[in-house]
């Protein structure tokens, strides 16, 4: 049965159905009113659709879709760190191994958390299979430690921007929004630490100018293949306010660092799909 | 039956001079309380000026304005702290540490001034801070305070997202809170690593589900009040 058909049917009966679903509480109330007017068999489907819609009151993307998208990115990160930690001779020091293991454990926890939440919302998708060489573009990803960290940084920065881009779609779904924010800031902590791990490796080729935060749209990574993950980070104007000129002129570098920018699904999925085999 | 739709705040800006906006926003707050009466205590919106229960001190306003003023207060605190750190660096500070403290100071000033500009006439006054418990000459004292402030800031923004409205303007504010909180998290991770290498996301801030902390405004102010001399009326903050 086509859910969209069901929804179109509800819309025929109640053109304002989207406007009504501005909270779970209201969804329940309104469902009671509408359910008398549609076929009984369609009710479970209508209920599912309405809940998805009610969870994502701003409209375009449902909460379940946001969580599935997040889970895909978490699967990607988890598989990357699992492989990295398991690759003998890749990570050179005990401290680095401890840090990467800690990060891996967080990604595993995020995967499990999102799978549990989605399990209660109709089911979680299985993990894709990944190719971290990106079809041969990055052949040294698990042999060149410096490059491994560069890709780790890119994944973390991309993850932060991806979660940030979905906050609006979760507005009004307080529990899910807060959980997503709580994951988002953990990814940012990871990103900051990996940047400093790379800075410490200066002699291996990473930029010694790397900071824990992102300056303009600089990745500090030699390959331009990562540029889509940093595009737009150079923004220095927020909601019409020129940040660079504030507070006695903090300048463009600080202004861009002070605010991280979101990425849309349309921007993130091509980045992730480089590494998705199937 | 139709749900009462809240007027967009953008529309409100266009048609009302600043001086009236405050009152208009109050009405918006009351409208929101009416629509979701089950979750918002209407009493909080009756009078957000002075005379609430224990309401001495400056008012944060109501609705999204209160949440923004809350963030503005925390950014004032952080900016004042790092301004002092850079002005009187602790004994033995390295070049990198000083450079990064200057960066962090600039970020916090950027956040503070952004909120001030965004809030316009709704912005609370500049806060008077109390740093008497901090020894700015000692690395350990400065780093411990920085860590406390950054972890507090992260948990404050994480906890505040849910209180921002879903209006068009509210979504912009939510987006901005998201843009800021990850920067605070980077600060937190860096400072933590300075204190104890590898503690950027240790188990005291990240739980078994891999989730960072969120704190309610009440919990945040309870911690922050030790550093803020100015009395703030927190009655209108979301609970």
C-alpha cells in the first residue's frame, strides 16, 4: 500500500492536515477526529504517516528520515574506525590508539542508539558495505597514518555539519532534537582532537597551522577531494550580522571559526556515497 | 477546528518599530502558551518584568528572546573570562596556548556581539562578572575554569535547543545555536586535552550512548551564578 496515497486521501478530507500536526499531542487529538472519515484498513498507515509528519513539523523531511540518514553516517564512521583500530601497524602510539578507540566506541554507541530509536519507529536500515579507498582514489587510507587521520578529520567535520543541517527538521520533536544535539557536540569534540593529532604530526605532512577549529574553508588536507566537506565554512556573516567587524574587529578568520556551517543532505550524500560500495 | 497560527516574527519586525517589539513578543509568548497550554506554565508569561515569585534582577524576556538572552549571558561570561586570560596570561603559558586563547576569546566575543546585535533592544544589559575565585596567574586555575565554562556552554546549548520555537525566526535561531555549540565543543575538547591529554570526550561528559550532556537553564545558572554578580531574573526561562 502506498503511504503517499493514504496521505493524499487524508488531505482531500482535511486540507489543513499538515498545519494541524504541530505536536505529537495534537497529532493524537486530530487523528481521533479524522479517523472516523477514512477507511479502517488505512488507519495504521495514516497513523504512521501522521506521526512522521508530526515529528518533523517544519515539513520536508521526517524525523525517521533524518535518523536513517544519521545512522548511515554513523555506520560509515564506525566501520572506518573499526578497520583503523584493527589494522596492525597503522596507529603508532598508545595514546593515539586510545583516542581512536574512544572515538570508535562513541560511533558504535551512536549506531546502537540510532538503531534502537529507529527500531521503535518502524525499523532501522542495515549497514551499507564500505570501500574507504573510494574506488581506489585513496589507496593508502589504512597504510598512511597521516592520511588516515585526514580522512578521520573529514568524516568528523562532515558529521558535525550533517547533524547541524538537520536541526531544523527536528524542531518540535524535543527528545530527538536534544539527542541529535548531544551526538553533534561529541562529533565536534572528536574533530577537534583529530585536528590536534594531525597538528602534532606536522613532519608527516599535515599542516602545522591546523587548529582545533575550522578556519575559513581550510581542511589542512592536501587532496582537493575533501573540499566539498569544507565548502561554505568560510562564512563570516550570520543572520545579516557581519561577525568579522564586531567587537573591535575580530577579523574574518576568527569570525569564520566562531560559527560552524551546516551541510544539507544533498551536499552530504555525495560525500558519503564515495565510500559506499553497496 | 483550526489551530491558532502564530504570526511570524519576521512579519512582526517589518511592521513594528523596535520599541513596540518587546510588548509584541510578550503577546507571542502568551499565544504560544495558549496553543500548548499543557506544556508551558502560563504564569511565566503574565509578567516578565520584575515581580515574579522571587523575581529580583534583570529580566531575560520571554519566548525565544529569553533563550537568546540566556545564551547572551553565557557568552558574556565566557568572553569576559578569556579577555582576562589573554590580558594577564598565566605563568609558563606557551605560544600556542596564548594564540589559541586569543582565538577562543575572539570566538566568544563574536558570539557575544552577535547575540547583542540580534537581540537589539531586547538584549539584556552587560553583566558584571565575579572572577574572584580564579587565580589568573596559575595555569591549573585558568584551565579548570575554562573547562568548566566550555563543558557548561556545550550542555547549555544542547539543552536549550528544544526551547526555541519552530517559527521561521525560531528555526534561524536554532540553526545559529547549532553553529555555535560545535565551536564550544571544539574549545572544550582542546582545553580538556591541555589538562589531561586524551580527555577530549571522556566518560564524565560523554555517556554510554555516546551522547554529550544537556543541562536545563536552571541547572546552568545554578553553576554559572558563582561567576555572575548581576542578579538575573530566571523566572521567564523555559523549564
